[in-house]
C-alpha cells in the first residue's frame, strides 16, 4: 500500500496564485490579487470535451471538491466588478465557448451547487490547440491590464481576463 493512512487521490489538489507564486515571493508589496484551489484530473487517453465533459452541462473545473477562487481585492471581469471574497467556480462548456460561473455556495463537493447562489457569469472563447495537456491545469498569466486565468485540458484552452489595480 502506497499510503497506509489514507488512500492516495488520483486527482491531486493544486493552487495557483496571482501574482504568480505569491507565497514564494521574497518581497511582497501588497496583498495578493487572487488564488484558485482546484483538483487536477488527468486525461488517461480519454476524449475530454464533448465526451467525458459534456457540452452544455455544468462542470466543476476540476475534480473532487468544488473549485474555489478567493479574490483579495476587487477585480473587474468583462466590465463587472467582482468584490473581494470567496467563490465557487464552475463552467458550462460549449464547443467554442465556456461560461464561467461564480457561485456563493462555499464548502461544497463537486457539483452539489445551488444555482440560486450564482452571482456572476462570464462567457469566454474556448480554443482548440495543437497540444494536449494531460492534467487539467489552471494558472494566471499576466497581461497588459492584469492577468488571464488560463484553463487548459486535453487540446482545449480558455482564458478568463481579469483586470485589477494593485497599489
């Protein structure tokens, strides 16, 4: 047995920060902007989008517990201000777009969500890439106005643009 205390999860939990690697920075000029906590399922030879993850149906943006985003300062997404706080993130994927949903039903497992607690919805393009990502991955990539929350798995990538002012 690999671990006699608890079973080893095949979809390990991970965390991504904005600014990137915030806890590792030796000089922290201010509070972080955001962090995302999620579990990373892997492809294992399966066709993901349109098969394992169905088009038009809710997907938890990972595996196991619901994906959570904590926003430490107000951010702007598609001209909407998202106040600081904790949110559950989930997605409704389509072939060429994803709807990213911020939900206030914290501490939930998987997709045991209460849709009446959806607080924001953002539709973003999804692109087919010439690469295949084995493990579902989320990361922040800086851009001119802030950062993109990049979500990639199999041969699909989607980017949620986030704007912020950090003093």
